[in-house]
C-alpha cells in the first residue's frame, strides 16, 4: 500500500537529484557573495563623502568671496541689501505709487513687485492701516511709513449708504394699480396691463393670457372659472366682445387641430371628421346632437369657436 505513495519512476528520481544539487549550489554560493559586497562602500559612507565634499566647496567659495571684497571694495555693492541705503520718506498713495517710488521709501524690490501684483488683480488700499497687511512689511517699517500714507478718494468709489438707498427706491410704475372704475378688454390686455388690476399678479396674468390663447379668446367672463378665477370679483374690471373669438372651420381642420381646443376632446373631434367624410360638410353644430359624444352643454360651449 505504501508503495503507491512513495514509488517514483526513473525520470522522477533523476529530477529529484538535480533539484537537490541546485539547492546545495545556491546554499554554497551564499557564503561567497557577501564577501564581495563588503569591498564597496555602503550608502551611508557614500553620503558622508558627498556631504564632506559639499561643505569643503562652500568654504572655498566663501574664502574667494571674502578675498574679492578685500581686493575690490565695490564688488559687492550690487548684491548688498537695499535696506542699507538711506530711505527717502515722502508722502505717497499706495494705490498709485510705482515700483521706483516704493523702493525709494526703503521697501525691497520684491515687496514693491508684490504690491503692484496685488493692485493688478483688483486689490486696493481703502485706509492707511490696511498697508500693514503687505507681506514681509515689519512693524517698524509700517510705523515709519504711516505718517506719509495718503489715500486719495477715487471718483469710482461709491458711497455704500447712497448705493443701498438707490437700490431700494421703489419703482412707482412697477407697482401701479388701476383706480376703481377702470375697464379693460379681456381679449386684448397683455400681462403688463393685467397686472395693473388689483389682486392680479404675474402668475394670474400669465394664466389668463395662456388660456385665452388656447381658447381663441373669451366670449364671456364666466369662462374665467375654467382656470379657477372668480368672475364676480373681476366683472367690474373687464369687458368682453364675443365676436372677437377665433373660430375653427370644422369642414377643413384636421383632427389634431380640432382636438387642440380645450372644449373638444379626441372622441368629439373624431366624430366631426368621420361625419364630414361620410355625410358631407357640416352646416351647423346641431347636426352632431344625435351623437352621444356631444351634450347640449357641449354644443353651447363649442358654438362660439366653430364655423363652416
């Protein structure tokens, strides 16, 4: 039984022997490789050598600079800090002064450039105390410059109180309402005129105009109830001419055009089209009263909007 697990063929035995030889060879090589690596300097030693060379080069450069300054006293004038120069304090406006003016006041060139960049991006100094925020400006420098800072009033600068008062002034025409007794035509008034009626705002005015366009005009004030408006409350403001409605020719209009009217549904429009196809042209809306799709109320509502 154990031979089934531990029996190897001749080829498998050769493979195992080769594998063992390779393992022994790798183990033996590991004893020789480290000895070769010890001959090269480590990373830490390389860093120390480079650092020492860098320090030495700095020392040599400092010695050369010192020797040049001793032999030529004017050699370092262009590299000398401008703060050693005597500042000329004169009145200035930080919103208009140029870079030369800032340098003349004793500020370094880089600080003058920063101020100009700040102004180029839309920044302004509104009062002398704000000049203290300039990056790099010491308190001693600001104290010496403060008596000389004079900020001129710009004509573009607005008075905040006057600006707010101007913005909040009411527009009398915008909120104007018609006095009692004024009567306007419901079929001709636009939204601007409708909003002058007390109680009617932008929303109600647009609602009236949009529904009037769908209908083709109003023929009576009671139609305002279709859009949930009280005809009794608006009756004394409007007049209506029933002859100004736009009419649909039932003998020529398509089923889509007829169905687009708020008072005619799809089934009623279909009956109208089928009637004229089978029986000829319509001459009166009463010809449709035998169809169950049309009630007497429908006839009454549709009559002002159709023609033949």
